[in-house]
C-alpha cells in the first residue's frame, strides 16, 4: 500500500471509486506515478485505463477518493485552476482527436496560439521542430482527413508536446503504427523523458514496446491495482495476475468474458429442451 | 433484466421531456451569453464563422428572394388590378417583404442551410473527441466553438434578411415594371412615400435578429448535446430544422402582434 509520505510522486491516486452505468469501474484504486519516470498502465480492455487518464485530467470526476497531481486534488479544482493545470499536461487521445477544421501545422500550433503570444517566426520554428521530431514536417499542410491513423497519432503527439509539459499521458500510442514509426515514437517518448525529465504515463498493450521505455508498470484489473513493479519483475510472472495477463491465458483471476448470464440459457438450450 | 433497471428515472412522457429540453436550452443560452467576454478573444474565429454561415446561405437566399419577389408581384398585380390600384404594387410588395416574408423565409432557409451544418459540425466534433481535446488544451469549447457560431448566426441573419428583401424588390420590379408594364416612376415613388424606414424596415430587422438568436441557439444546442454517434448526430440535425421552423413561425406571430 503506497503511503502519503511518498514525496516523489507527481500523481497520487488514493481510494478511487467510480461507478459508470451501474458498474464499479474503480473500486478503491490506489497508485503512485513517480516524478520524472515513464510509468506504464496495463490491464485488460475495458478495465478503465482511459477512464483513469480522464480522472487525472479532470475530464471525469470520481464518486470517491482523491487524485493529486503535483499536490493539487484534481476533483476539487475549479475551472480556472483546472485549465491552469491542463496547460502543463500533454494528452494523447486514443483516437488522436485532431481538429478537422485545421491543417497539420495549425493543429500543432493551436495550443500556442491560444495560450502564448509568440512572434509568428518563433511559433513557426517551434511547430516545425515538433513536427520534425515525429517525422512529419513535410506533412505540415495536409488536412487531418488526408492522414493515415498512424500519421494522425504522430501529429497528435506533436501537439501534445508543443508546450513542453511536465506530464504527458499517452493513451495507446502504438496502435496502428508501422515498425519504423513505432520505433520513432518509442525513441521520442524516451527522449522527452530522459532529456526534458517529463513524467510520462503510458497506456499500452504492447509489452515488448513497454519494456523498452517504461521504468515501472502498474497492472490494473477489476477496478484495483493488482500488480506493480519493473517490466522485468512483471515479466517473470510471480503472481496469478501477471502470469495470466502476460501469458495471454483466457482463464485466471481476470475473466475473459464480460459479466453475463448463463451461456446455455442465452442460447435457449435449458429447460425447454427437456 | 427488468425494465426499471434500464431507465434511470421515471419518464413523464413527451411533455416533461419537452419542458426539460427547453429548460436545458435556456441554461445553455446563459452559458453562451456568459462566454461572450471570453469568446471575444477569439475574434478571428467569430469572423471566420460569420463569413462561413453568410457565404454558405447567400446564394440560396438571393435566388429565393428573387423568385419570391417575382411571385408576389404577379399575385398582387392581379389582386390590385381588380381595384384599379396597380400603382400601389411597389408599396405592397415592399411592405410584405420587409415586414414579413424577408425575415421569415430567410430564417427558414437559414435553419435548413446553416443551422443544420452547425448542428452536424458540432455533433461530429463531440463524437470525434475534438471538444474533449480542446478541454485538454485548456480551451473552453463553449467559448471557442459554441459562442462564435451562435454570434455568427445572430450577426448574419439580419444582413441576409435584408439581402433577401432587396432581391425580392428586384424580382418584383422585373415582373411588375418590365413585364406587366407598371410605370417605373410610380413603382418607386409610391413605395418610397409609403414605406417607413424606421417602422417597417427596422421592425423587420428586429424580427430577423430575434430569429437569428433562436435558430442559432437551437442549432448550436442540438449539436452540443447530440449523442456522440452517427445516429445521434443525424437525429439532432433533423431536430434543428423541425424545432427551428416551429419556433420561427410561432415567434413571428407573437412579434407581429406586438410590433404592429
Ligand atoms: N462515459 C461512459 N459512460 C458509461 N460507461 C463508460 C463510459 N466511459 C467508459 N465506460 C465504461 O468504463 C469501462 C472502462 O472503459 P475504458 O476506460 O475506456 O477502458 P480501457 O481500459 O479499455 O481504456 C468500460 O466498461 C466502459 O464500458
Ligand atoms: Mg482505452
């Protein structure tokens, strides 16, 4: 159990409980995200990884529990304070969420135009630098509809880092990337973390990629933290959870099936047949 | 699974749902108005939207105005000639257009053309997480997306209604003077001496402004609250046309009664 004395945590989640459509997505979840590290959040689909990121950024509020980001309890923040905090957080949406009205350049420039009065030359240089970092400087004048899923993801990544945030949240950044782009994005995550010291939270399913960048992994299932440690520790599979998750077995503590009634009954094989 | 587990609250039928919608729409209007000071920082976005809704509706409104004016002239010429009053053609056409048909038909066309586009656009922005992305970039989507579109509609409607009426006059002149042979001088002089700029044209402009407020409010509200699915957005777009049309015609009656 993590304690409140942990001063090195940028994000502290304590006893988080959230009900969504009558189901407890979080059931007393507690975890720490250490400052200056890359922490991966892993777990079965539908377990609430995206929802956790939305809680950390105040897009959703929990029913109970606290979420401290850099000392501030997010669920209690007002609009102004929340927006001030978000200016220091980069967020990579699972589906990129580029603004379809603007081209690639203007999408990346958007946060700068909204929050900083910069000379056009400087703004242009910053945007082109970020686009170069994701390998898409040449695509600056394309519209989002002209990009593939992987390209859109990289533009969204450039946009998320344009302000050099203190914290970046990546929601499944590797999906749909070819091996070359995947390597670039991995390198970028590592560089942002190692050279600028940006704390990163990485939601991903690709363990091979995760173990290359993550300093620590939190495995969540059934609304709770079920295992955490370095990628190597988890890969050794010392608990039922990790054995099942990393071994990809359908049976174990995590049910493969979404909770449902009796299968035979649903197919109409009970009672009436007799 | 019993039915009461699926519905969150007991439903009071269409009346209660309708009242709840109107209440939510009223609160949304307050949010829009409250965001005006903040959205003034996005002047570029407001002018872009004015240009967008204006340019989008201009052609259809000009063509419709021309034909409505032509039909008016034909019908009224026939009626007036029974009383030997064709000299009043210009006056009657101008009054009908500026006081009534200009604002009302422009608003109906505007709802169908620009209103639906606003609803669909905002609904899709929600469905593709663009509004959430703005929130995450510390940009308030009400101030950046909703209010500029609302203001653009409010600004564009009176301008478009006046364009409609002017083109209507042109159409009436074509039919009345060029085709049916009403004297050109009579057409204009009778009109200018009987149409009161303040009473008639300004009253019509007030109407157009009021229609601009309700159509834009309905369009933006429907888009902003549409369920984030293709079906939800499609349904919201339809509702914009239906609700806006009803409100325009009802409000027209009320305003006419008060402004007469
Ligand atoms: N807005 C919402 N309303 C109701 N249920 C939701 C909502 N968002 C997510 N959920 C539910 O919460 C659970 C976690 O979703 P999510 O965080 O997207 O999972 P993942 O770990 O795959 O990112 C899912 O069971 C999903 O059905
Ligand atoms: Mg997810």
